[in-house]
């Protein structure tokens, strides 16, 4: 599998992950905000704000993944680079926010679980950025 094909596969997975997280987990949680807030040890208002922040990061990362995919599909190096950057900042931002929320906002029993989820997002952001940049290198040589 060449670098470009791997990048396409990873950005398809990243886009699917972020948009499904946005829709099914974050937007879907608005129907049960009080119970979630109670579980997390925060107020319902704080949980709504937390969900809005997560939705924004998911949307930024997912749109960046779509832009990167479009650039890869038509061999547009500039578009691909922009998509990689946008996707990276949305996905890494999501991860960093999850870690900060776990450490400073959520109840102690959620710190480890939510921090690990944040680290996974940061790792995925780094992996897709690396593979995307390798694909861009391959496109520039062609």
C-alpha cells in the first residue's frame, strides 16, 4: 500500500470517527444532560458547554479530514496540506480539551478514562498528520 492510499484510508477513518462522535455521542447526549452531568460531577450547564466545545472540535477535525481527502483525490497539494493542518488541530484540540476537562473539571473517578480517550485522540492526530505529510511528499515527487 503506497503512502497516498494509506493517507486516504486514515482520513476516511478519521472523518468517520469524528462525525460519528459528533452526532451519536455529543449531539446525542443533549437528551440526557442532567444524568451525564450527575455522573461527571458537574452542573448540567457545565456539561452543555463541554458538549458544545467537543462538537466544535469534532466538526473542525472532521471537516479538515474531508478537505484532506478532497485534496488527495484530485492531487491538489495545497488543499491536502490545509486539510491535514485543520484536521490535526481539530483532533488534537479535542484530545487536549478532554485531558484538561478530566484533570480540572470532571469527578475524580473519570480522570483516567477521559484522559486516556484524550491521549488516543492526540495519538490519532499525530498519526494522520504524519501519514498525510508523507503522502504529500509522494505527491510532490510525482
